[in-house]
């Protein structure tokens, strides 16, 4: 990552507030962390079914291990509480990567991220909340689907899909967020994203390696290979009969293997994660849930993530594709909607 002068005094955008505090930090401040046990578990009493205080949402944990569910609970409470020491205690100091794959924001040092968040917290509304809605995988690697409430990252709600790798102690070594900037607002996205020269060229998946379960890697690789070749019948062999297919930016949900087959056949030339030039960047998850980050060299969308939920037989029962819809125009979304119509 290239260092550049602080931008904190040159404007008021969220990108400048966050990045300006972080860039150029060369040393780690003497910050005391909460004890490990306190950092990994929120011991405060909870009422009702709340997962994060003040949020009446129960995350879907059907494709995550219990260990992941219990471990990550405290992270979202810490973020919602703006408890900087607690939140940062979830990250590894030794090996650190945090990238927003939609805005291009990136941090490769623990202290840079901490300094940035310290400057960001005061701008968040008092009732800000960050909470998970779906968890996939285990404490080795996972995809965390979560929501940031309005005012934290732009005027609207942001629904993130975080690709997360943990070390053997449960500390986060790599986190990459994917989301649809049309929820943010296209104008806001253009204002907040990094200039082209400052975008990360390395998403640092090599620093953590491929630690997803062999089954998830086989399914993700086989699916990506079939989609790259446009071989829909081969891809369909991986799906269960009543599978659910979702494309988040296109607002499309299709149920049943047969209907998914029909849609993918018609939409193959339009979908950014299909066709020549697509490739798997990184696979995450266990035998139950996870998915893969992908890249493409054709069309307007450069990257995205696809979540995969597997049934007891290792077949895909739910697939969710996420990419930045701000790269697409109305004609592309109209075409996708038309392809979803069955005759």
C-alpha cells in the first residue's frame, strides 16, 4: 500500500475522515486490550431474542458452527457500542488485512485501522448498530452477512458480505467486504471510493492461504469452472432439487433447480460471474456454508462474492451472488429481469 499525505483537513467525506487518520502511521501505540476471555464473549445479560443490544434480529446460523456464532457475537456488540479496544481485540496484530472491495479502502496494519476507527466513531449516530443477519462457515474461515444502520456508511442501510479468515486463536487476519453500492447511492459511492491510483492491487488472499474445507473448495471450484465455461447442465449437477438462487443487485430470487437452469441459460452472457475471464480469488467456509470471492476481466463489474449453503448431501441449497450494482446500468438490470421471466 502506498502512503500518502493525510487528507483529514482537506474535506469532510467519510473516506477522508477514515483514511486520513490511518495513512502514514509507522508505529503501534501502546494500547491495552481487553483480556482474551472478555474480548471473545459478551457476558452481559440479554433479554428476549436480541443478538446485539437494541436489535430485534436473529441471524440465520443454520450453516455456521456454534463456535463461530458465539465467537463473533461480541464483535458486533463492540462495534455497535463503539468500544474500540474491544472491537480491535478481535484482529490479529501480526497479520492484518482489511479491504472494502467496493470503495477500495484498505488497511494492512492493525494500528492504522484502529487510528482510523477512532477518528470515525464520533461521526456515527448515537443509535448506530452493526448486526449479523446470516453466518456461514466456522472459526477458520467464514462469510459474515451483516447490516450497518443508516448514518454509519452513508445515508442508507448497508448490507455487507464479509469474507473473513481467522488464525488458530480466533483472531481475524483478513477481512474483505462486498456489498451493492446502489444501496449506498451511486453518487455517494463515486464520492467516497478511492481514486484509481490508490485502489489495492493485491487482496492478500495469499497471506492466509486456502483453508476452506475440502468439500467447500470442491463445490466452489466446480461451480466456478462450469459457469466460466457456460456449461449450465454441469453446474446444475451441484444444486439440490429445491435450491434457491439469489442475485442481490438484480433483486432476483429463483427457486428450484429447473428454474435456475432456465435463468442461467438465458442470462449467461449478462451475469458478471459467468463466462470467460471469470476466476476464483479465494474460497471460504466449511462443509455446511461458505462461498468464494471471484474476479472477472470482462464487462463492467470487476469482482464480487458468491455465498454457498450446502445440504446434508453436499449439494447447493442456496446460492447468493453479490457484486457492485453501481457498475451496471439500467439496461443491464432490465435485461436480467426479463431473463428471469418464465414462459
